C-alpha cells in the first residue's frame, strides 16, 4: 500500500515488443515481473470533474491482483510527475459499485499486457506495455535515472511522452478518424 508518493515517469514509443525487449536486454535489464494482462477502469463524475482537474481514479486488475489508484495533477517539467496513492483491494466489483453509488461512474476502460524489468539495485523500473494502439516502454524512477537510462538506450528528451494512455488513445483515434470508445483488444 502506498500512502502517497511522487510518481515520475515517461513513455517511449517502440516499434514492437521484440525490439523493446532487445533494447532493454542490451542495456542490462532483466525481467522482474513476467508478462501479465491488465484491465483498467477509470472512474469520474458524469461531468468529468476529475479529468478536468487533471486527476485520475482507477481500478486495475492484473492477474489475480486488483489495485485502487488515485493520481493527482501533473507538475510541469520534462517528466510526468504527480502524486500517486495506491492500495491493493480484494473486491474490485464491490468497489466499483460503491463508486457508482457515490457518483463516480466508469468513463474509460483500457487494456494492456505489461512486462516489468529492473537492472541491479537501480532506483527505477522499466516496463514494456503492449496496447491496442502500439507498444510503449515506460521508465519510472528518479528524473536523473530516467534521463540516464533513456540516453543509454539512444533516446533524448524529444522522445519523451508524458501523455496518459487515455490521451494517447484519443490522439490515435483522431489521427485515424475513428470515434473513441475504450482502448481494449478485439473481443474484450
């Protein structure tokens, strides 16, 4: 359980999973958590008060684990940095029903397969996220660690993506002239 810590991260667009894994291996990273399917449900008021204020309320189900997350507003800067409070939960369906009765309804669902990587006792984590709109690598940790790790793999600050998966999905839909709904794999 996290009582509130500052989450600092960036995303990097990758060509495919194989390239992302090879890049991480060549930089010395090893898999620390095997690939797992994640289903995420974002809750908000009907008038999208949380989204308008830059906050997020989410229930994530990954394997047999469910997590409740609140994310605060993003601080300006080269990295995406904001308050994150998380706790593991046992009854995601019951919590979703409680939210709905409090006026927070599901507004967006997104899915991904995530594999987590670490390198030694480093102060950061790399993940490879396979999403319906592409493959992304996330680097999360101290800003200096993020910059150093990104540089070591051939990326510069111009490659940093600070947008959420929700925002990336909206941009993806707009570029293709598609009506946004949920960022889920076919058949979900």
